[in-house]
């Protein structure tokens, strides 16, 4: 299945901004992070189609995944 | 010894009287300092119903017990006055170095009263305080004012606080600038300075601010700094990208107000993001006094440098105006700092003007400058410059979006609460944050209880952003702890990493007054209730605890928040109950007694 993966802030370093990637069904966000060599502790905010989900959330075909390290502001 | 100096400087510009007086120890303890202390003093000193731009209004420049100390981010001060934008209590916070310097000069608070006959500035060098003529400075922008004053004062290490032409013209969105581009931004506090013919306050001090228990203070400061450095937000995210890092997060969540809150997703957000800023225009970090976070940015475009832009500014001039030209946003930001207007209100007012044009309220012949059309980069810079004008559409815009849209018979197009323009988060996708907008004492504000933190960032824990249950309790605690932080003289951003106990420990060691975590929260609650009572006395009621009609009635048209409106009506009764207020939003006698009011 095809999933759009968007990376932000420091997660982009040596990786990419946005890519469409192929994953098999049953893949979780944590699996994607592992595939991209992103340590779990660097994942502070994980959105699927703009809605916050936990890292064990299973992604589906056509999802957009947005991954952020710890960030904040005001 | 105590980090509270116990000294108030009172300057009357009508009579020229300059006096010092003792700060009430009782009030210091109950209200901590800063926003809480000055709010209480202002409420006690000015009668309800006065004109905010008359000489009856007073301006409080107030530090907290941690200002000027080694506490992390201990450089904050507050400007507290009656707002000429909306007649509620104004409390605008700023960083930089001016607040700490005021403590070094020996004062916790400066109160400015009356009105000078001619333009003046106040010069403070420890015990030497003078009111000096400022006729040569009148009309000058921030950087030039600062340069001229530093030369005249004869000490390059002095700190300057000033207004620009907008404050002189009594723009209701005028800010007070210190250290060239730090701003006490909101509520039109710059116009109050302008109404008093006060151009600037220069300060230089030679004293140290000592803690009551130096050894203990050193230990709690180092513990707090360690926690700030180890925290992902304050130790990594904010230092690397500044507040601008939020652009993509908020946009991806579908709550990035676009074209004056007509949409919630800006397709070109990447171009105005913190990541783009860091890559293209960031020259260096620009930290405030004693700040281990250093979120401040210094950017350059076309050889011109300046502080910022912050996330809020990138939004107000960016997506809210449909603009994706980062260079133009940086330029508009610099113009705001130079002429002295609040970047949120200024950008949001241009967005409101663009919608007035879109809907045919503003006629083409009135637009005596670049077209006010969505996405016009030239317009955001040029119309900001025109906000320093005294006539024409620019001058109308300098009065803020509420007055502008009302003048065209379309007040519903002002995206403001209590006339204060909303910041960069659409509450249709943030139930708690929207409740906080509706109930913040100065009007539509994000830094009086930043519910974005739990609702989006997952700090201190992740909450369902659409859920209603439990949010009233969260908003109350966030508003109260924020009031306490604003009273302590340090930066709200520390709260990503430390909590009420750490603030209590810092305050206890610094002042010698024993504060528990509960005392800190109670002081914050006291402050919040004093402000509420100030506003009620000005005629505000529960009818004003609201949001723009669009956000309550028009479902978000697109993106991840599609279909939602803000459920305010369902949330307010619970909020009043949690606050210990009656159904009319008035603090009950029982609550007032419990808080010692």
C-alpha cells in the first residue's frame, strides 16, 4: 500500500521532506520510524491525516503520515 | 536580602513629581509581583470608566521577583494598564534586557501617571531619575530612537524602551518596544504611552539582585536549567527553530487560519515555515537575558536585519493574508517593530481588510496602495507602513480590525475576542484553546493559558483536541499557572519543562517568602480573578465571553478539522462552575473570600 510520509524539523536531516513509500498492510507508525532509522524517543508528535495517534497505530493505504520531533512555541 | 527590592518609582508627567515609595510586602506575597501585583495596584488606583487615553490612566512597568536574577529566562517585565483597544485590563509581557536593567537600577515597579505637555522621555540611572524633553525623538522609529537616546544618555549599555509613530498617533494596536525589537505587543499599550506624550524610558543600573538564600537559589536554578535543557521542546525544538517550528504542525493539523480564518489549511505553509526560515534567512539566535532556550531569531533580508519573525507573525502576515513570500513577511515584521505596532493585530487587521475588499465593503478607490488581495506580498509590507499614517485607509487599519470592520458595517469579519485579534490557532479544532480565547481577561490571546500544549503538542500529556470533558478544569489550571509565571518575571516557555513546584522553589529561595506549589497556583488564581473583576466593573459580561460568529457557526470547510465548529456554549457553564463564579460569570462571595479579595 502507498503512504505519504512527511518529516519535519530535525527529522529531515539526512532524510527527506516528503515521500510516497510502499508498506505492507499491518504496518505501524513505529515500523515506519524503524524503516527510516528514526529513534522512538525522537518521535514526539505523530499525525495520521492530521489527527494525533499513538505510535502503534496501524496505517492504511492512502494515509498521510506527519512525524515531528519534540517541538513547541507560542 | 531578597530579590524583591521593595521599591516603587512613581513619575507624574503632569506635575513633574518623581518619588519613590515602599512596595507593600503584603501585596508582594499575595500576588508574587509582575502581572498579579500591578493588576491589583491598577485596579485599586484607577476608577472604573475612565478614558484609557486620558491622563487618569496609569502605566505600570513591573518586574517580578525572578527578574534580574540568575533564574532561567529571568528577564521578563510586564506593562499593565487599562487598554485603549478594548477598555479591559491590559498586561503585555516582554523579554529582552530592559526589565532586568530596571531591577539593577533598584526598582521593582515604575508607575507613570498624568500627561506631559510636550513629548518627554524618562531617564533612570540608579537613584537619578529625570524627565527630559523628547521633541527631537517624536516621530522617530524604534532603531533611530534607540540610537539617539543611547548617544544622549552617554552609556551604550543602557536599555531603551520606546514607542514608534504608531503609539504617538494613538493607534489602538500600538506596542511598546524594548531593546530594538522586543515587544510588549498586545492591547494597544503603546497608545497609552503616546497619550501621555511619553516617548521612551532609558534605564541603567549598577546593582546586583541578590537572592534571600543564595546557596539554595543556586541549587534550584541549576535544577531548573537542567530540566529545561533536557526537555525536548525547550532543549531542542525551540533552540533550533524558534517558535516558527509550529507553522507546519498547526497546518498539518488543519487549524492554521488562512485568509482571515476562512480556511484552516494553507497549501504553501512550507514556504513560510520555521524550517524554511532557518534555511534561508536566519543569521543567528537572539536570546533574551539569562535564557537557556534562546528561541529568539535574528534574520536578514536585503541587507536589513532585525529580530524575529515569530510564529505568530509568520501566520498573521503569511497564511492569514494568503501570503507565502517569506521575505515580505520578514520585512513587514521589521516595519512593525520600527513603527511600533503589534505584529498579530497588524497582520490580522490587513487580513480583515482583504476580506472587506473580497466582499466589496472597501471600494477600489479607497485602496491607495498595493491591491488588498489574498497573497499580495507587496501589500503586507506597504500597508503596514501606512499604519503609521494619520489619515486614509492605513490610519483606519491602525485602529485594529474591530474598529475597521465596524466602520464598514461588517463587524463579523473581525476575527477577535473583546476586540483583540485572535492569534494563529483556529479554535474549531481546539476545544480547550477556544474556551481559553473566550475567557482570557485581555481578549483573544494564546499566552494566557496555552491549551495548544496538551491539545496538540502532548505536553504535559496528550488530550483529545476535540473533546469537551475535563477541558474547563484544564483551562482554569493553565490560566492560573500562567498568571503566576507572568507574575514571577520569567518566561512562559519554561513551563514546557518545569511546573508549579519548581516555580515555588525558585520564588522561595529568591524572596525568602515560603511558597508552596499550591500558593503559586493560588496567587495566579487571585490575579486572574482581580482582572476579571476589573473587566466586570468596566461593564463586561458573559455576553463578551465569546468567539467570532464564523468560528461558532460555520463548519471548517477543509482539511483534518473539516466539519467542526467550536462548542463554546456547551463549555462555558462548566468553566464558570470550576472557577467558582456564578452563572453570570461573576466571582462568588465565597470564592472572593477564599482568595482574600
